[in-house]
């Protein structure tokens, strides 16, 4: 089914490209209407989905003291690799320097963004600190919502097991499942949206502009993921005393499955089996670390959020100063950590973040037709990163046990 879905999406992309080349005004108007409709639906579901995902993810990470050392090691390397992925993406963004799309491709709704550029960083920080529970939801202030979600999630993880905690968690998980059903419905009819977005893109953007802007943007994403996959993560393994080639060889079935399924969660059973049978990781480590890493270790997602946010802000006329880029490194990492279990979560979260700062999110519609390919690469990198963190954690704990003996 997953492979069939990929073929359907690619077929929809081809159909959309064909419609775009026809340049029929009435058809283009219909495609623009459908694209706008899908953008509104995505924005409708994005914020509540991300809010619930962050809270339930962090709330589930409470644990006993015996797992503390294992969790701290896994969390440390999760954060290190995720920060590395975001920084690598930033370096490639500055090196490749994607150009701007023409205003006709994204609309002319940039005045609100340009007005915000006059704010100081102190004003920006204050705008992130909520003074009202409902206001961030109504305004779509995703940064404020993320801050609230992190506080609530961590507080829930610290609550003792009790009936009230169980009721709260069941309610949140129930709402999350409800939203997942709505998202699955939207994804089921997504080929129609891909046709519309692809047709809109081809009709409005010339080939030269595509290469200078969208083509370079895609190059940033792919180069960042490949560098993280083949250079950065192997370096983490080498510095921890592990053989990267042997580790990758052992985990290759899981990595390949992740590439085609585009789901770390669906790949998890294979990832655990490979770690235990092929790498000889202690089952106690793999069965604790890998589910957590599948939840919070999102290297590819952090790179996507960072590069896409910069691309959207640049196209909205926002100044990409050094402090701004550093701020968004942290935002991309924290957002990726809280992005667990959401179908197309990176896409939804980036769209929400951009909407929250007042940017015109029309560019997200242009990116959507190629997101399926990006998602495949990101998921493979995420599973490879999960495998590295698991192998490093197992090696570190064995080393500690040996030294204590």
C-alpha cells in the first residue's frame, strides 16, 4: 500500500505538470482554487495536531531511576545529532543560496511580515511568552504554543501515576487519535491537491526561476541530509569507538524500509530486530532507546524545518540576519523533538511556524508536490540516526559496566 501510494503521488505530480503546461485560464483558476482549499485545510489541522503531539510525547518520557542513565545518554546524542543536522542545513543554505520565487507564484501578502521586521529581538522574545492560554491558539502563535506545550508535557511527565493523570492523558491521546483520522482522510485525497499544486507551480513559475530558487532549495535539503547521513553520523560513531561501515551494514534493511515506507514508526520492528540480531545490541537498550528515538530523534525533520523556514521567510522579504538564523536553529531542533508520530509532521509544523509569524505560506503549497521525495530521504536518515544513537548508547553503557567491574 505504501509503495502504491508513492506511485499515485508521483502520477498526480505528472498529471499536475501536464495540466500546468496547457496554460488554459479556466483550468488554472480551478487549480488555484483547489490549491487554496488544501492550504486552508492543512492550516486548520496543523496547529492542534502539533500541540497534542508535543504534549503527549514529552508526557510519555517520564521513567524510573534505573532507566535514567540510558535515557540521558540517548537524549544527549539525540540533541547533538539533531543540532548538527540543523547546522549542516544552515551551512548549505548559505553556500547554495536559493533565490526568490516571483511574487506571482506565492502571492503578494508580504506586508504583514515586513511590518514585523521593525520589532526588536526583545519584542520578539516577549511575543513568544504567552500571557493568555487562548490567545496563542486564536492568533496561531506557534512559538508560544510550543513553549506552553513543552511546559505542560514536562509537568505531566513529572506527575505521579494517578487517576487524574490517567484521565488527562487518555483525553489528550483520544483527541490526538481523532486528529490523526482527519489527517489520514486529508492524505487519502492528497493526490488531488498535488495535481493542483503542481499545475499551479508550472503555470506560474518559469524553468529558469525554478532552478535558481526551488531547485536550489531542494539541493539544500538533499545535500544536508546526505552530509548528515554519510559524514556527520559516521563521525559520531567513530568518536564513540564504533565502526560506521559495520553499523550501517547491520542496519541497512531498516534504513531501506524507512526509505520506501516513509515512516519511522512502521519501520521500528525491523529497526529493533536489526539492532539486536545484526549489531548484537542489548535488547534492554534497543527496546528502550529505539522507541524513544523514533519519537524524538528527527535529524531530517530539523534540517527541513530550518531550510524551509529560511526559504519561506526570505521569500516574504524578512531579513535573515545571523541572530535570526541562530534563533531558528534552536526552534528547528526543539520543534523536531516534539514532532513525534504526526503524518507529514515536518511539513505541518513548518507550515504552522510560518503561519504563526505572519508569513505568506503559499510557498508551502509549491513545496508540497516534491515533499514525498524529501520525506523518503528524511525518514531514511531519521532511522539511521536512531540506529546510531542506539548503538552508541549500548556501547557507552557496556563500557561503564566494564569499568565498574
